[in-house]
C-alpha cells in the first residue's frame, strides 16, 4: 500500500518510453527513413503503451495517497510527452499546490507556461521561484526570456546579468545579453 512503489513502476515505464522515443528519432533520420515507416509506427505504438502503463501506476499511487505530489508531477511530465500540454499544466499546478516550496515543480510549471506561450503566467511562476531560490539560474534564464517576450528588455537584461554572475563562464548567456542590449 505504499504509493512510492507505483511511482517507481511508472518511472520505469516513462524511461522505457523515452528510450523508444530516442529509437523513433534514430529511425526517422537518414535516407532510408521512408522504408522504416512500419517499424516507426510499431515503435510509436509501443511508446504509447508504455506511457499508458505509466499512467496506470500513477493513478494507483494517487488513489493510495491523493496528495502525493511526485505522482502528480510525473503525470504532468507524461501528459507533456503525449503532447497534451493543457493537462500537463493542470497536473503541474496540482503538484505545485501540494508543495508550493518545491522549486523544481514550480520551475517546470513556469517552463510549461512559457512553452504554451502563456507569458503572464510564466512570468508570475518564474518570479515566485526566483524569490524562493535566488540562485536558481535556469529559472532566471527563462524569466529573462519571458520578460523579453513580454517586451520588458530592461527586466530581461537584469535577469541575464544575474545568470551571468552565477555562471560567469557561460558564453551563451553573454551572447544573449549582447543581443538584448543591441
């Protein structure tokens, strides 16, 4: 009756699905990709089966412990892998609400909002994470990108300057700053 056991099973299925996704990518490359359509389709089907099995484990974990944040969080990641960002965001919100101090969950939620072009929500969540963990450079990085998309160049520059302080040898951040200032 331990929900962690079902979570671990679900994680194994997700890892297996990820390995199948990598196999699909390899099969889809190259000149002979068209001749591998049947194998690609079969591998995609296997991947979907693995993700379905992952959901089954996660549902069992949540039935045992409805406030089990790791199961809600992994459900969000599975939905994202299936291309259902709306449900991924919804599940991530549930996970965040169960443990609002978990900066990793909040960061992922901010990233999902960013990827879904919900810039106001992305800004709010990433700002919250940066308040909780000032040295969380990935959150600052995406907060800077979010500010840029919202047209707030000065705030974007400020975030990237802080990222550069945290990661002084990062040439990508230096390039982003140069582009923003230009």
